[in-house]
């Protein structure tokens, strides 16, 4: 019954808004991404997490955001080079939906000081390691307001339905 309602809603939206764009995505959030042996699978999971970060679906604090951004910059650019990477080089990359100059400076510091010598594959692995530890890993959060008007997020996971305030899980209803 649920699938029929979703299909009807989809068909309504398709007929109402040409041109038509259809996307099919499968999200895969393994419980232990570090045990993935196939390099291509790890890379595809990295791309998925990078997309979640860009679209604001992986909620995290400032220090985690700076670390994740540093991993992405290291994977994209390699080691920091003072001749090649001038002052505001991080701002050329759109990593987060609301990317501040303060965050960009911190990402640049982390890239310069912590990731020297890491290959792109190691930087991607480090991103997966940190992302896996976040409470919003594997969650598709939807913003809403609670009874007091505070912004919260509702999300669905393989284990159940979760409620977040900021990036902290405050409630879990298991399936």
C-alpha cells in the first residue's frame, strides 16, 4: 500500500513539472565500512558520504567537519604545497552547504599539518573511519520543529526511526 502511495505521488509530480528527471539511487551504509575489502566499493562509499556531507545529511560538529573537509581536500589535491595552495584554496571546494571562512581556515590547517604523505585512498579511508563514528552516519535527516519550536531532525535507519537535536541523537524507536 505504501509503495502505491509513493508511486501515485511520483506520477503526480512527474506530470506537474516538466522537463522530467528521474534518478535511482541505492544507499548502502555498512555497519563496519572499514572491513570492506574491495577498493572500488570503499571508493563508492566515500563518494556517497562526500555527497551526504555536501547536502547536509551527515550532521557533525565543527572539529569533525574540519577533519572530514581535510580528508576530502587531501584526497582531491594530495599533499599541501605552499607554492600551489595559496591562502584561500579551500574555498574553491564546496564541501559543506554552509561553509564559513573559519571552517575553511581550519580545513586548510588540518590539510597542511595532519595529512602529509597520505595517499588519496588513505585519506578516503580516514574519512570513512570518522564518518562511521558519527551518530548521523547512515541516517537521512529531515528537519522539523518540536513542540517548543526547536529545530530537530527525524531520520530513518536500518535499526529504526531516530530523532536528533543538532547532531546528537535524543531518541530511537526500533523497528
